[in-house]
C-alpha cells in the first residue's frame, strides 16, 4: 500500500469527530467553518460555528442582515475582515447561485474572501471533488515524507498544488480521504515542534525519518509579529467597543485608554479603510 492509501486508511480509523466531518453537514456550514478556521484554533471555532449556523442556517439568512451583525457575531475570533468577507460571500451565493454553495473551484474563487485553499477545501470536503487541498500541515507532511526536509519552506501556491495533486489517488472518494487525512496527520501527529513518529502511519516510508531527522537549512516563511502591543490588538479593542454599542461612539471615546495615540489613530484609519468601521457626524460605528 502506498503512502497516500496508508494515510486514507489511518484517517478512516483515527479522524477526530469534528462537526464539519459529520454526515449531513451542509456545504454552507463547511464554507463558514473554513472561514473561521483560518488562523484560529479548532477549539475556539466549534462553539462559534454552532451558534452562527443556528442563527444563519443558509447564506440567504446571513445576507438578509446588515454586515454589522456578522461583525458582532464574529466577536473575538480574530481577523474580523473574515466576517465582512463571509457576509459578502453569503450575499453573492444567495443572489447568483439560488442560495446553494457552488461546487466549481472557479466559481468559489470568485466569492469575496475565498482564496485558493478555501475554494478547494469547500469543493472537496463539501462536494466530494478531486482537487488538491494545501495548507501548512499538508505542506509539512509532504516535505518530510517525500523530500526528507524538516520544514516545507515558504509557500509556493502553484508548485504546492501540483505536488499535492500528484500525491492524490485518481479515485475521487479516496482523494477526499487523502486530502483530509494528510491535513489531520500534520495537525495531530506530524506537528511542527513535537512530531509523534511512533503514531505515524507512514513512518516506515518517511524520507526525513530515514535520513535521521536532519535540521532544516533552507529559506523560511516570515514569522507573524507578536499580538501584544500590535496594531491588531488596537483594532480588536476598537471593534470590541463598537460591537457593544447600538449607537455611534465618539471617536475620542473609542479605546481612549490606549497609551499610544498615534497607533490608535492608525488602527482606526485601517478599520475605516477595510470598511469594518464607518464614521458619521455622530462618531464611529459598524457598517450597515
């Protein structure tokens, strides 16, 4: 059995029980989960996803409400532009696709906020298509198992997709399992800092293990800046103040205790530019 089929067999037996993997989970739910899972831990997403889908079970339900409600409901998941983009995607799906999430990758890519990973993830995990899905976890598994490298290096979208496509079986159903299983393997076993090779279904064939776990010496992707004290933190404080108010808040009263006035103004300017915040004569508020 080759490595891809080993991973599929392991995933069938060992996959975590996650809401978006359960039978009958909607394509809309899969799209929402993929938006929420971008740079946010699974444990934080699960309860927020449940409440979101209870309130907005279809794209049309979300599209019928103002974008401000999506931003409020997003709460503290982080990167709130995702909420605004998801509202835009819901509106487009309701208007263009009769409230059904499309299965075609190009149609998915045309939706607000949907990039190469999300489009293929929805096409695969919601609709069962045969497409390569590539995230950080998959890139790490392939780099170690196939290339003998501890890390995959900076992302290269086209090359990464081609690599995963070559790894996938031609059978559609099996390819879905390999996509999901390779991702799961990277998330739970072949982790960045503490890989558990004894639990890996393809350890015997892993080039990195065979080579004696050499250190990675190639180029690295840039690391994300610290959150504490960053513009991201200030943006979050501004949005928290506005989410808690039904009326505009005077500009000078928003995050007024932040010690760096210039940084606070820069954060507000960025939120206005991203259309996450609007300004009127009465003050700052969330968009309609």
